[in-house]
C-alpha cells in the first residue's frame, strides 16, 4: 500500500538536505582509517561527542541549537542516548554517540550496529524491503539476511517478514506532533527458531520514518529510535 496525503494538518518541517549532513569521523580517528569526504566541520562534531550530550530528557532547545542531524536511541530499558549524524555512504546514515556507539540506518531500517550488545554486522537482501527502500509497498513477504557478531558469530541468517498497517496515530517527539501511519512487521527467523515484531511510525504525508522499535538479535533487547532533527539524501 502507498501512503496517502493528509490535508488535516500542515506539512512537517522539511528534513535537512544532504549538504547539511555532517561527517564526524570519530570512529575512524580511533581505527586510523582514511576519512571519507568531509561535510561540515568534523573537528567541531568530534568535540561534541567527546564533551558529552545532555542527560535525559533531551530538550527541544538543545536539539534546535545543534547544527547536526540527530537521533535519540535506547536499547531495551536502558537510558536514552543522543546520536549525531556522523557520515553517509549513499543511502546509509551513520549515527554516532559520545561513547562511540554507532547505528547505521537506511531509510530508518537499522542495518548495522557497533557496541550494542551482540552487534549487527551487516544486512543483505534489502533491495525490495519496503522500509529500507522507502517504497511503502507493504504487500507480500520479504526476505533479508543478517550477520551477527561474537559471541557465537552467525552469518546469513534469513529473516522472512510481512507487514500489517495497524492504525493512524499521532505521536509527539520533543515539542512537535506528527500524524503517522503505525506499521507492524512480523518476522520469522526459522533457522534460529526466533519470531519477533518490529514497529514503525511513518509520516502520513511524506512516508518519512520518525520512530521505530527494531529487533536485530535474539539475545539483545530491541533498539528504539526517534529522529530529533532529520537528514535526507538528495
């Protein structure tokens, strides 16, 4: 199904364009890898990560004053963490926290993680994924595979998913409300005898994902994400 336009409320603020995405490179400083092309001021962004982020709750004023795209994330019942957009590889956005926790998303789909329990090393087969492609066509079944890190590394775990539109729901992030379409993803990873549900909240007007709850490993709690200041690839 496709997202239908909604004229009930004014359109949300346009997400930041690609030229406003930043390139932090903090993880690369530690590893000694070659940095990709820099967008914005990498030194200032790295200092932000070192100096720390505000405690929960994250204030709207703080986020508004940040010159970077930002996302809030939490694992299970853990504390909420502020992540800033570190860099992008095509459609893949790399979000980094002050303690070098990293989450990679593609149109909101979590495809890789670093320093989050049993990390998600890679995700394959998402060319027809309604979430990762942003095409919002929820019919049929979709298959992707995931690679998980130690302990007991597991590669190429197939996950079959089907989607169900739950309801139209208004959510609040910081001081803003969004009319969203709440979508449930039912997942089966039969080779490891695991079934789980992911939830997504897509903007009813634009299809942009504002919020999600996603599982990526059986022995790791789900990650909950909220986009505080968006960035898009143009």
